[in-house]
């Protein structure tokens, strides 16, 4: 950090070593003299009359993005005459995008098998890099496999590969082959299919009806999932679902769309989620019921089922 500070000063910029609280440890309010909570440091640079925060130690993040624990906090910019507090920015949901794609073949017995890829940007990518940096290939594969089997116990995972990227501005990428016996439930001439493959088996984010403390998410994020199901021969979607987007004005949204191909042999599932628009990621206790209701609605959509019926059943 000292080197970066020197470079800014050498370039003629007004740069100072600033102090911040760690949002993962405490809630800081500059009106209360608890300055011992300012236990993190960064560089404050004045740009066009505005103080901007930079953390040169954040090697896993794109240039200019702060670690989530010093985003949205009051930064103390020192000055011998007029020290000031400046609130650091919060990254947008689009900057921490999770994009996942699955091409899966569904068998008549309910088994799905195919290839999966994922790309994680911003704060998501930084978490993957930090968590996986010091692990062996075997340990990385075990963590990924265990995570999938925790949601789908019969899953068989193979051909795993990771690509953390050569630059933090690049997404963290991964891919694998998966086979899940019994993914769809066979009932007579029908298959009952849960289309949200990446959310299958995920527990409710908020299970308690009441909460004693405020809710604060680490950072805003967005998710784009595309799942392509190749249907077994003689099966087609019985009735297209009526799934309406869940809208949270000025905060985010969730949608799940089902698109049959023209010949009916494939189903394309498009899932989108955005949360934390405008940097809104903290909610007081009294708003907890609304937050819980929103995520319960998200999960309800993700647990939607589709009925696939055999053409042979209609002929007979």
C-alpha cells in the first residue's frame, strides 16, 4: 500500500492513507466517537474534488473495486485542519455476476446427464480465488463435488476443471460433467421435472419467522442461468407454466422462463435474479418480514415443477 501511495503522490495526486471500519466485524457511525473501530486502511485519492477509495491490496478484484467489507462504510480521510468522513461506494449487482449454463439430456427414467459451465465476476470471483488459492486439485474437486451432492445426493461429477483467470478483471471459470439419477420423478406416463437445475435442493435463505438483528448482505449480486433440457423421445411439455417475475422496486427482481423449442424436443430454462440495486443491501429488523417474503417467493419459483407427458399415452 505504501508503494501505491507513493506512486499517487509522485503523479501529483492528492493521496492520503485513510482509515475505515470492517463491515464484517462491526457497524460504525461517525457521530459516535468509537474510532478504535477504524482498523482497516486504504488510499483516498482526490479526483475532481471528490475523495475516492482504492485498495491496492485487493489482488483478487478488478481495478477500482473495493473488498465488500469496506464498501458502504464511512472512511476517515485525515487532514491536519479538516479531516472528513466519506462513505465508500457499493458495487452494482452487474459487477458481481454469476453466469451458469447447463446442457442436459433427460432420460425416460428421470436421469439427467450433461455438461455444466460457470463464470463468476467481481466479488463472486474474488471469493472463489481466495477460497481455492492454497488448495490442491483434489481438495478443490472435493469441495465442488460435495457442494453439488449436498443439493442432489445422487449426483455423479467428473471432468472437473477450474480457470481462475490470469487477471482479476477476468471471471473465475469452472466446468464439469454431471449425471443425476432420479432428477425427474417418473409417475406412469409422466415425468415431473424441476427446471431450475442450479437451485435444486437449495434450502430457504431465511427460515425463522422472527429476527432480533438487522439483515445485511455482503454485496449486491446478479445471476443469469441457462439450462437446456433435451427431452426423451415421445415426451413433451404438457402445459406451459404461468410464471410471473417477482419484482422488488428499486432493489431487484427474480424471473424464471420456460421456452420449448419449435419441435418440442427441447426446453430452454432462463433464470434471472438481481438483488441490491442502488446499493440497498441492509435492512432494519422491522423490514425482515418483507425480506423473508421476497426470498421465499424467489425460492417458490425456483422449486416450480413441469409435467412432461409421453406422446404414446395420448395415442393409446
